[in-house]
C-alpha cells in the first residue's frame, strides 16, 4: 500500500483495533504474572520475540547487523527497553491495570516535554501546552487516588519510570543515527540487549516460577507473537503508511480501553477519580498529538 496523507477508514479501524490490542495486553501481563515472576516473564518475552523476529528477518532477507554509527543508540534504546518492561511488568504485579495504564500511557507527555527542550522543531505551543497540562493533571489525580481497587505507591512509581523510559526510547530513535535504521533492526536490537539483562536480573526479584498453569503459558505465547514481535512490526508499518502525528493521536485510546478491560475482565474497582484522571490524560494526549 502507498503512503497516505491522512487517516482513511482502514487506518482508523486498524489503529483503533491496535489500541485495543495493546490495552488487552496489559490484562494479559497481569494474568501471566500469576505464573511467572514479572521480570523473568519480561525476559522470556524478549527472548522468545527475539527468536521469532530473527527467523522472520532471515525469511525476508533482512540483515540484523547495524552500522557502527548506530550501535550506541541501539544499546541505549535496548537498556531503556529492559528498564521499561522490568518496571511495567512489576508495576502490574503491585497495582491495578487501570492505574498502571493511565500512568504508563502518559508517555507522550514526557516525550513532548523532553522534545520541547531537545528538538528545535518540536516546541510546545498553543493546544499542545493545554494538552500537556491536562494530561499531567490526570496523572497526578490518578496518583492521589487511593480508593480504587489494588493500590501501590511502588507500583505507581514503577509505571511512571516505565513511561519515561518509553519516551526515552522514542527520543533516542529521533536524535541518534538509529533513526536511519529500518524498524525491524531497531526492534531486534532492543530485544537482543534487553533479553539477557532481564533474565540475569530476574533471580534478584524472587522465585522465577510461581504457579504456572496453561493460561499463563498461553499469555506468554500471546505476548511473544502478538505483541513483542509481530505486534510492534504492525505498529511500525502503520507509522510508515500514515502520518506519524495522526497515528500517535490514537494512543489516547489505549488507556481508555485498558481501564474498561480491567473493569470488565478482572473486576477491578474503579472510582470516579480514576475515570476523571483517565479523561484528562486521554484528552491531553489527543491535544498534544493534534496538529
């Protein structure tokens, strides 16, 4: 398909479904944590996705080696990737999907804020400043709420660190020679660097295996194939097909879907304050990405 100048009906449906897919993954991670220690589970996911992606790249004739100039950026993004998912998976072990998702999907806020100072063409102005204020207000409101379901200050803090690391990866790809590398190579190096770090660090967080049941194994397989390998590749494909700002604007749907799924699937208790926080973050992210 040729590149589009704006989102068409196919793009709107695809991006909405992808936002739902990412939200559902938050539920899957929380369930899978019942069978695998979170950091170990994140490591297994990176390892499995690395094997799958390498096989796919070999089949497609795509090399995995990087130019020397891009190696530093690849290592930095891989380290941030490891920290991001170490924090995210552990956060979901401590606190609810709804709280974690609101905080984690505040990533565009931290990316916009850092880009304002580091990227001359990305300065905040007008509606973007309003969006930033609304989204940050929503995150603060979510952090202050202590009455909605499973609550943990540590879990909240870890979700916030994960969001900042995610923004750091996006910024790293923008400002280093890694920007000139095809998406599949960017992703494979994040997996290559993160897998050993996560697996080596996992024993420091407790028993690696908890009470593994078929549902936990199914959850891990889903994460490896549907999220960490082909899921991310589909995202990169959509980014190439449609304007980046238009694609990014659909990210506000993910925390909305995640809160709803946490309530429907896991029976999480969601107070009014969390719903208000969700609305502020979603609206803020939409305004930040809107041109």
